């Protein structure tokens, strides 16, 4: 299984085969090193130089960025699966904490990218776009009653 290098300097240093749990572990490890060095809570870290701490912080940023990108991509794959298996665009918006327009634009963009990279056939791509578009004017996709409150971030 592919692991996270000790001090990745660029997102390309993390192969796409690194599992999400290892990316998260790498991020947490580097973040802990920064916090420990900053608080000097551990005697063994008192000898860390500013350059060492900067390196830990940079490695944490690399892991965080790759992790965010991978999770964001997986979000649209899950949205596609939910829509394909009977969820509505409104259901997706509620689950993702996004507006319906954001879901439609995001899912269409994801489908375009997947098609461009050959991960979707033209037919699969068309089906996704049709599922998004056919709900635009479908009154059944609108919830009855007041809108679901959105949690502020």
C-alpha cells in the first residue's frame, strides 16, 4: 500500500494511489509536529529548528490540499450515484449543504471532466446531464413546506 512520504513538498509528491486514510494520517502527523514544536511540550522537539517546523507545516499543507481535492472529487461521484439511484437534485442539495444550482453546475462540471478523461462514456455523460436537466422544471423535486435551514460555516 502506498504511503505518504515524510515531507512532501508538492502535491505531485503524493501519488493518487495513496489511500484517503493515509493522507489524513499524514496531515494529522505533520500538524501535530507543528503544534508540538510551537508549544515545546515535548522535550525531544525542543531541538527543532524554524526550518524543520516550516517543513512540517508545508508538508501538512501539501497533504491537506490533496486530501481536500480528493474528497471534493469523491463528493460528485457520490452525488452521481445518489441521483442515478433515485435521489433528487433537491435531496443532493440538502445532503451536501449546497443550493440546487450549485449541485447542477458542480455535477455537470464533474461529468464533463470525467468524460474528458475517458472515465465516462458519452452515453453515461448524457444520462447525467439529462437527470440534472429533467428535474429543473419538475415540481416533484420541490419540497413541501418551509426550506430546510442551512447551517452556517
